[in-house]
C-alpha cells in the first residue's frame, strides 16, 4: 500500500522494465505517471491463458496473476436493455465493480455531423475511443488480478467527461478484500472456491472493434426488434434529447439504420456469442446469461485455481 486510496502491483512489460500499477494510473519507477491510453504492452487474459497452457511461469511478461479476471461483454441495439441486464448480471456474479459502459468512451469532437437531422451522430464507431477502452480494460483487469485488497476507490478514465467527470469515475461497488469477493463469487460448488472475479461491460458497439471484442471471455448479444427498442429508448425520458430524438422516424433512419450497418461486423467478431431474446422477463434473461457465463468459463477457472495453488506453493 503506497498511500490511502491507492495500491501497488508490480508487473513487467516485454522490454523487461518493471513498473508499478496503481489504482489511479501506471507509475514508472522514476515517478513519472503515464496515461492509461499509452499502455501498449500490458499482458492480457488471453496471453496469460496461453502461457498457462504451455506451462510457462514467467516469460518476461511478469508472473501468473493471483486470480482469473473474466471479462463479460454485452452488446446489442440501442434501447434493448443492455444497461439493466449488465448491472443485474454484475450483481449476480458478485463483481467488485459496477457494470462498465462503452458510452463513457465517446469523443464528442470526433462525432460526425448528421446532415439530415442536425447535430452530432452518436450512432457510429467514428466517435468511440476503442484504444482508450482497450487500455482501461487491460489496466483494470491487471489490478484485479494482482491486488490483495481494494483501495477506497478504483477510477476509470474516459474521454466522455459528461459521464465520467474530469477525474474519472469510481466503479468500485464497496470496499472489501478480493479474497472475500472470490469466496462469494458463485454459489455453485464448482465455483465456490474459485480464484475468479467478473467484470461486466456493455455497449451497442462493444464488439465492433476486433481487438476490444477479443478481450472478452464471454460474449452476450441481446436482441429485439426495432419497435421494442424504440419504445424502450423513448421511455428513458432523457431531458437532453432534441425533439427529433423522440421521433420514431428519426429512430428508424438514424439509430436502427446504423445498428443494421454495423451488426454483421459485430456478430462476425463475436462468433461464439450467446444470443438472448430481450423480450424474455428479466429473471429469465439473467438465468440464461448466468448459465452461459458459467458454462463458458468453468474450464478456465479450474485451471486458474491449479496455477494459483502452484504459484502460492
């Protein structure tokens, strides 16, 4: 522990330069702080899994993590219910973090202008900082994989200041030891003693960027027709909406047209995604998504437990 509210994790990059990872960013040994988006070499879960499978304990990327961090991605059209499902799933999985949101990574200055309807077009990938999202997911995963206890807060930094603020957004759901989260992570016998933490992320373009999509261990695609999504989106009652954004014609011409434009790319990137019908009651949605999370990751979790035991021994 370096100071109240911050904790330190040591890691190595490919160049073999040791760095300390703190809750507020990456700090070089010299004390020079680097922005999270500048991180290019942070080891990811897939790299850890490949190293474990080949029996490599340390190849210059740092040792094996203390625990497995499972990234769960939820994508689907705007208004389909991703945010509601994501938060309930995070709670059911006993995630230490609230559900993370792709919308935090929109860069307003990069959004194209909508010639027909006026204003910014928020429905395209042009305005999403995918590189920043990837860096933050890597940083948060590393912190959770290596730390023993949580700080008072864990902030995510993103360009959408209206959503996350200038100082980042605290995504920690209460302060408690990581070991407690692990013991509570699942009630099923196969996972009750597992060294596993879950992080849930949602966004309507979450699977569009292949590098971001490949970071997720679990892919969930929430599906519904246009009328249902339109009704749900308008029911939010966002005070900042322009009059045109409560028009069904606008939803069809802008939101749904762009959804169809990018859907095939997302489905192709997340070829193993579990497609879930959003018309189901939330209890049934949650049950199916929970089942898919468990069936998809249980093999990796068992191997992670064996590796962590070897490391501690």
